[in-house]
């Protein structure tokens, strides 16, 4: 028993465990690299190595093994194998033919689709926003949801006098999703269970008297917007500002963005003014959805609104 406390005995035991297939702890050189990399350049060596491994796979070499990757990256095989197992667990790699060789996994494809979708939203969405602005004379914006926030990702500013607003809306501006009709539209796909996971607190933060106080109240507003195919806010989040917002869907039918027009006053006017604006915003949202390969069903409520009389182009 006493000998087991000696350093050389411990080292032999550690080597034996490694030979038996147990995952060894990171070696001292790995830790040294981590300290040096993190302290001098703010790079994370483990992450860098993992990304370099992914970059080695190509159409010419779709399948690679740990020994070959270890040589190319210039790191020990044990470190390479740990990185490969991590990437496999996250779905970025998968086993090829059930052995120690790997190929790219579906998570890489998913990232690629998300990248393309983000380009489509901003690149394809901007001309749609500009046409909406030109037709209505109003500033238009494109938003996405990031967990409990909505984020403005594109805009077409009105050519008329700048709108007075205490909230300066620029690309990158974030607003609370639960307190805005933008967020309520963007959460239109969520179930009540998913909504409770997103908002586990019993009371939601209040911004105005119209802010939903509970998840149940929020869900009611979300369902109302989903059934209408759009949502309106008349000074419900900010005084002096009204908006019309409609969902943008991708090829799967999921809501990926919201398109909105902003009116610089506390109401949207009478039906003869309000209804054409709603129709025009819905038509613009539907146009962008179709550019994302969404094919609406006949009973899609946004489509039904878009069919109504739009604003006459200026």
C-alpha cells in the first residue's frame, strides 16, 4: 500500500489506465498551451484545434482518421481523439463505417443552412423593406428573436422627416420580446410549455399597463396574433408610436423573422387607413417568406390579409 503513494508508481498506473481505454486527463503541454494561448492572444487552443479538425474534411477527403488528423494538426493522438469524441457528441462529426474514421455530421450542415438563411434574411429582405417603405412612406424593419429579446437586423428608413422616438431603433437594437408585438409575432410557433421554459418566473416584467403580466396572458396574445396573421400595437410599448407586424416563415413553415412598419403616432387611424396598411405589411412579409421558399396554404391568415386591398403605391 505504501508503494502506491510513490510518484513513479502513480505514473505507471496512469499509463495502464490509458492503455485500458480510459480517457486521460489533459497533459501538461495542453495546459501550458491553454495558458499561453489564452494569456497572450485570447485564443482558446481547444476550440481552435477543433475547428481546424473540421476544416480538414473536404469533398476530396470526406473521411479521415485520428492518426492522420493528429499529424496534420500537430497534436498528440490522445488529444486528437478527445477532440474527435467531443465533436461527435455535438453532432459535428460522425463515425464512418463504424470504425475510428470520421466524416462531417449534420450539425455542420445545420450551421451552413443557418448562415445562408441569415444572408437571405438581410440580403433578400432589404429590397422588400425598401419597397414597403416606398409604398407606405413609413420606416420598415426586419427583426429576429434571440431567446427573450427581439433584435432589429435590417431597416429601410423613411425619406420624410425623422420620427420622434425615445427608443432609437438601429440595426442591433434589442427589445423585450414579451412586451412587444414583434416578440409576440416571433413566438407564434411556441407551445405553452415552451413558453413557460422561456419565462419560468411567475410575473413578467411590466413596461406599460398593456404588458402581459403572466405567461398565460402572453400566450393568449401570441395565439391572437397567430390567428390574425399579424399584430398591431398602438402606443402599447412606447407612447406616440404604433406598428404593424407580420411573421416571416422559411421553407419549413417556421417563423424566422418579423417584418414591421412604424407609424409615428399613437393610433393607426380609421379602418380605411388601417386596413390597407395591414394588408401591405402582410403582403411584404409573405413576399419575403416566399423568397425563403415558404409556400403558404390557402388558409394561411397572413395570406388572407395580404389579399385584401393594399396601400396604393406613391
